[in-house]
C-alpha cells in the first residue's frame, strides 16, 4: 500500500520539457510510481485536478545557516514551495567559525549576533542541523570570509602563507565532513584584501573531492567583467565548477551590460564547468555599504543597530529628518542593512531567462524588515515572470529551481519526479500562484501553494500549521564536476 497517492496532477518532473497529467505514489519517503495509478490502494489519496505537482524547489542561494537551527520551522521557505536550501554563500557561513572577540565582523553579522556562531567545526554544524531536524533539507558551503575570521588578526590584509595553510587544512576537514565546496564574497571589506592567489590556493582543495566554488564577485559594478574573469580563472586553476552568485549588473552606469556578461559566461561554459544563480527582483539587499550610497536610486534601510526605529525607512528620508547628507547619515546608521534599487529590470529578465541561470532567493532571514525575496522569490518566478510575462514556459521555470539546481549541486535523488527519488514535492495552482510579499509588507506567504512534502511527509499547507519537521542534512555526494556539461 502506498503512503500517499496524488491523482490527476500536471506532473512537471524537473527536466526542461512540458508536463503531463498523471498520478504519483509515495512510499517510505520515496517516489515509487508515476502514471495511471487509478485503483491502487493508499493511506492518503489527494485529488489534484487543475494543480501542478513539481519536485520541491531548491533554493541554491540562502543565508539560512543559523536559522535552520535557531528557528527550524522555516516557514518563509516552505510557504513558497522550497524543500532544500544551500547555505554558506558569499563567503559567509556559520561554520567553521570561532569568533576572536565581540560581535561577528561584517558581513558575517548577516547570519545573526555572536550567540549564533557556536560551531567551531563544520562537523559540529552538521550535527546541530541533524539534531534540529529543520523543516527543509540543508546543504552547505564553507565561507572564505569565515575561514579568514578564524585565522587572520586583521581582515584588511592578505593572508600569509602560514594562514593560507591553516585555512586550507580547515577547508579540507570541512569537505571531509560533507561540505559542498567553498564560497567567497570578495566585494566585502572583510575579504577584499584577499588577492586572487589566496582564494585560488584555498580552492585548490576542491580538486581532490570534486567540490564547487561559488562566488559573490569582487565587483558587480563597473569592474564586473574583470571580476567574472577572476572567478573563472580561480575555477580553472582549481579544476572546480564555478557558480556565480546572484549574477547581476549593479549600478545605474552598469545597466544594459547583461548581454555582454552572459556572452562571457557562455564562452566560459564551452571550456569549463560554470553556471550562475539569480533572484527575480531589480533590487539587492545586504549590509549598508558606504561605497553603494548614492542619490541615483532608492535605498531602504532594513535594520540599524544604533537606530532600530529606522528599519523600513528610505535613506534619503532619514537624511532629510536629520539634516545630514546621505553618506553621513549612512555612517550614523551603521552597522545596518539596506535594500538597493540599483538594477535594470531588462537585465534581470535576460539573466533569469538564460539557460545557465538557476533560481536562488538570497533572502536574509535575520533582517527585521527583509527584502521580499525571502518569502516570495519562487512564486514570483512561476507567477509574474512565467505565467504573466511569458518570459519562459512553466516547465522551464520549474527546471531552473529543481532539476538544474540538484544537478549542479550534486543533490542526488532530489529535484526530479522519478521512481526512487526522495519525495520532496510541491503542489501548486499554476493559475493562482503569485508572490504576495512586497517592499512595503515583505513578510507575507505566497498564494497558490496547496501543499508541500519533505521526504514524503506533509510539511506545509496554507490551511493549518504543521509542527512536525522532516528535513535532513545533505552532504556532498560525489564529484560535482560530473553534472556540468564540460566537466
């Protein structure tokens, strides 16, 4: 007898081809059959006429590192159909971290206060996730900035050979404990002093295990092309797949460069394993960076340690109230976070539609007034961009957040509807699905999600809260180079 039988659904199997109406059966946490299963016995039968059934969405770019342990219910993700998160992006990871003193340095503070950093080894973090049993599955990268914070007394300089050796040993230990690979955030002050050779020497550890290099480029502004070249060069030296994080053209003067950058990515993909992730908004969010303060586009403060009352207000309005210029106002607000409305919608659409791009939310769950991507990224792709704008068909949208993502990150048995796969599933209404969270009210669940299952167990339904959690830690599985076409 099946545990669950979903009847008459439009099955979008995670591959980039149109779906078909059929049934799907689950037993012991796995998909066991697809097709015409009428009359087969099941403990639960769910009629899904008019609804689509897809693999659970995989959020390949998150900063949920500490949140999956501290608040393991993961409602912002489950409510939009996400069943797996990849943490440790942008050089920022909760492990391995041993704070040298006081509060975590920027941008590690995006993951929470000092008390969130209690995992001196990657193995300790893995154990904590397994014990917390979060609502979603968790796979993790190791952050370059996290390693630097453990071994450098001054993050404003390059690492010495001895420090690089110590970081390499710690990365090697983390990879042995199941880390997917290494991430970097060279645009941040805490890593900007690291020369290419420092990152390349660390990334050299990836070759032995087939790990992946994910990078927040050194620049996403005028020097974005040079920064992309640097990332690709590091990947070539390390013989590691490269995923460019939140691929974008940032800053008004950079608008319109998406075709040029995508062309460079395409050319690279013909010779080395490479891809990118992106989010479906023309606004970014991070810590408040004085280098990004400008009057050429809107900036909204998401949090401020000395002035928490300013969360949710625009920087120019705060400056006017205080009778100060923008830069002085920003200095007074720090440490703080911000949303930057500094991207072109045309560029965003081109990147979203490109075959090399996957979907990642880049949501910041610690922000009191977060960017709406935390709650709405995946329904926005399905509703606004696929259904309403016709940017790509529904099956392509699903592929970008399931099958493609699982392949790139080596998440075996995830991201596809096929017999033997883990039963991470999302049932949704293609006609109704939409993101409800916006920049004025960013913490609202999406519409059109009917049900979500994680490892075969019901994890979310809009009708009632579900307390049980069924997520797992997902260690790296095999050589990730094999899932890229030119590995």
